[in-house]
C-alpha cells in the first residue's frame, strides 16, 4: 500500500530536461474516488528565494512517470501561470 504522506519532501525532477523542479509539499485527493489527483510542489526561485518567498505548482498525477525512494519523475508539463499558486 502506498500512502500520500510518503511523498512529502521528495525531489521532483523533469525527465526531459533533468531539471530539479522542487520538492513535494502536499497532495490533492479526489473526494469521489479517494485517489491522489495531483501533487503540490514547492519551488525555489534562486538565491533570493529566502527573501521573496516560495511559489508552488500543482502537477497532475497523470504527469508523473515514476515514484522512487527519493525522487518523483515527471514528464514534460506546462508549468505556466495556470498552475502557479502564490
């Protein structure tokens, strides 16, 4: 059995660019089915992120390719403003 809280703090990596996107901070669950519908990823925006805060993006579960012990691998996904939470 896999539990949602086990995803917390895992590093999220884009498979195509090998770029570190951020780390999992939370999950969203579909109330009707009880399945994880997406993950919330905390992003850092560089050196001054401590002064200006963090951003979060929502990645749908369908974009996730693999979940490992330390990493979550996602396929290319539009990380545009529509998924950015401030």
